[in-house]
C-alpha cells in the first residue's frame, strides 16, 4: 500500500474512533487496545512504519484508542483546559499526578508537556474524560497549602488581573466545609486513580482549582514577539506591569529598575486563534509586607510609572528589561525602536497607512496598556476604600467590646500589641472565660450577617456605576466565610495593602508632559499636572516657578535638588502683571546663566504661565507678540492668555520692541462685568 494511502486510512480510522464516544475499547480479558500496538522486545508493532508521516498518525491513533497507556506528561500535552468556573464532573476523573512526580520524569520527549506552576504548597494536575466535541482529555490544576487565606488571596489577585484586562487562568476556591458535595466527589474519584491526591484531600480543608494553561513561558515564547504581533504583546505586558505594581509582585517580570528578580515561568503565552495571549500565574495579594520594603517599592513604583506614561525612551527601556530573558524578543524590540511615533510610522508606510492598519510601535502599545490598566485599577479605588473603612470599624468595635468584658480592675496594663497578637490574646482569654466565649460567639454571628450584607453592598456599588465587580471576596465575605472575625481581619490587612498601593498609582497617574519651548527658551510650560518631578529631572529642569496663589509647594523631600519659586497671580483680567513679569524674567535669567532649565506652571497651563513665557520671548528673544503667541501655541495648543493679560502683553511689547504686532480688533474681548447692587441703586 502506498505511504500516502496508509496515512490517509489511519487518519480516517482516527476520525471514526473519535466519533464513537461510547465504544468500550477492551478485549474479552479486559485489556485495552494498547496491546495491539505496544512494542515488545522482539516484535515490531504493526503500525511502526519507518516514516514520520505514518508514525505521527499512529501516535494519534494510539492516543485515541488508549490514552491511558501514554505517559502522563504526554497526555497532559495533548489535553485541553477544563472549564473550572462551575462544579466539575469528578466522576470523569481519569488520572492525576503531583508536580513532584512530573518534575522527576524525563523531559527527553519533544511532546512532553511543560509544567509551569512555581509556587509553594502542593500542586496536582488532573485529567478528566472529554465533555466536548473534540473528544480530548481535559486538564485542570489543583493547588493546596496549609493556609486557606493564602489561596483566597491568590484568587483575589486573579480576579484583579482579569479586571485589568490581564487574562489569568480561570480559578475557583473550594472550601471543604462549604463545598462538601463537590469535595466528596473528588475524594471518591481520587481514591481510585491517585492515592497521593486522595491523602491530601483528607488532610486539607481548602484548595484552589485552576484552569490548565498550555503554552510556553516568557523566556521561550517566539510567536507573540513576531513583528506583526509585537504591539499586542507589548500592550499585554503594559497591563501586566500595572498589575504587578499594584500587587507588589517581583516574581514575574525581570525589571532591574524596580529590583525585581523576575521569573519567566510565571508568565505564560497561550496559543489563541492563530495568535497568543499573555497569561500570568502564581501571585497573591500580599498580607503585610515589611514597611521598609513597601516604602522603597512605593518610591520606585511612583517614579517608574510616571516616566512610563510620559517618556517614550523609558517605555522602551522597561520593555527591554522585561524581555531580557528572551533574546529573540529583545532583537525584535530593538529593531522596532524609533525616537517618536511619527518616525516609526514613516518606516511603515506613513502615518495614514499605519492608522488605517491600526498598527503602532511597541513603545506606544506598552504605554497604552499601562494607561488602560491604570484606569481600570482606579475604578476600584472607591470600593476598596469603602470596604477598608467598614471592615476596620467592625474590628475596632469588636476589640473594644471584648476588652471591656475582659477588663479586671487589678490587672496590670499590657504593652501595646500588634493587631494579630491582639486578636490571639482575645481568643486565648475567651478560652478561659465563659462570658467572653459567649461574647465571642455573638460577635461571630453578628459579623457573619454583616459580611453577607457587605458582599451585597459591594456588588450594588459596582452595579450603580455600570461596572462588573472585580472581586468575589470568596472566603473573606458573604456566605462562604468560615471564621467571621479571622476572615474579616485577614481581608482587612490585604485591603490596606491594596488601597495603599492604589493611592501611589493614583498620584503617579495624575501627570502630563509639559511643553518644551526649546530652542527659543530654556523653559517648559504646563498645568498643575505637569509637576512630574521624576520626568523634570530627566529633562534637565532645575527650577520650578508656580504662578498661582493657592497650589501648594511640593515637600522638601519631594523636591530634592529642585528649586521652587512662586509668583502670586490670580487668573483674572484685572490682575496687574507688571512687577510679576519683571520678577519672573530675572529668575529665568539666573537659571539660564547657571545652565539650568525652568518649568513655569499654573493650574491649567493656559493663561498665567503662558503669559510669562510669551513675555520672555518678547523681552529676551526680541520676538513680536503675534509670533511669540503662535510659537507657544505650536508647543502647547491650549495656550490662551485672558483678555486682560493680553492687553498688558500688547503694552509690554510696545515698551520692549517699540511697535505692536496685533491690531486692537485682533484682541479678544474681555468677560462682561455686572455692575454691583449698590451701583444699580445709585443709578436709579
């Protein structure tokens, strides 16, 4: 038989077998069909043709007839992810292995599945029989650890990731006492196929059920960083960057700028409809990191996030750091670099062609991903702060009430305890005191009801704002709480961590790049949001001039080596600019003579700050008012001095240059002024 005909026949056989879902492929002695195709020492299998094409089809036939005869890693490599959002049919469990066993197996086979779970605790991969039309085994990941709150916080991190547009694996927390029916089904099935899993299920009280993610890690992925897919991948990395900033997670992206060691195995790329998507794994909402570590991370996160939003070169640098473990991706990224988007577009057929195709540079895509995730994160700020305040008030009232019932007149005052130790002391005292024990039980019942109400309030908060609730708070709030006091406390410490970090992100998000007036002037001009100190230092700014009466000065710690000045000006048409202009010009002269640069800002960067910049161009560059205004507007299009300021600039131009470049009819009319009540009465 010709080779092609044999391969075609084998493929047809595979298709027919797959269509026969309910056929029992065993002989009368109970042996499966593997006996017909397995090699023996002196027998060549009937399908063992010495050709790649036929051998591959034979492999497919073997997987169809008797998948159980294949090594577990190989079966895992051909499995599809099971849907874990709802209860699984554990009666269909076929096999399970721990990561320890899989890690010990040889990886010589090219078909061996990649096992990319890099966390503490015990992790099992499980295979279930097919429930879909593909007739392929379905894979799922089961994760156990001694602390259920850690699993619950990992679930919180996964939910936050999805809210920020980072598609982490679907997951679900199972609590033995709350999900007893499903837990029992899994235990019964595990007893038949995997004794080690059965033993763990007997000991543990909770697990995290995770969707299996087949794919390659950040170090080895190639498809995602091909030129035509580079922008989408960099946009995904931008969202992941914000997620890990919020979590304070240094165990995914290798970023020297933040002293993040990184772990490429915790960033997977999953094949998806001809492309691939970034799927991060293994992260949790931190319980309570060391204060010094948090402070250092806050400072670095604020600086880097500000620069990533405002500086293209920093975007490129961060991307190169994140992909430093992948030489092929780094090469593509280097080739994609251009100093601005216009220059990049010229290399790709011009701006019109790039816009029509919807393509952009890697730096711009990363920037867009950062801004998108940041906006999504800030949507949750109000909810997280509300939950923090409410849960904090519960625990404050609980501790005060329990202390009151435990108080003894002759008791010696104790040193102030940390919150965790304080709760342990209360629990210890309740074990000795029946009145306190009864009081504690009452509080458990009360907080259980309050927890349910707060979970509903969180959903309502999101619904009224047209949002989808980012967090389910399973195990921390609602019907699933097991120990209301402890669960409330464990939720609180994590909420405090999130709200603290989101405030840092919020501060870094309220920034805008000031307009550079070079080469005409050593000046930058902008509004209040242009007071981005990290970027200003990078741009060489040495002095800041605040042209408002009310915007506060940054702290000395924030300013560092930057010098700060104020010109008290009101943005009203009758504000006299005379002395302020001369004072401002003298400051600019001093800065320029020292080789420095100055940021001039007001509230919006439209009137007061622009007027001073225009005055500098007139007085020091001998530029007519009309030209000076046009130049500043070309750099900052929203520039618009109020009518009163413009009239004073006309007079300033005449005094400095001896002529005017604007006709009276070209000047804007001032705002109408209503006469006072007294004036109207006097005119009657």
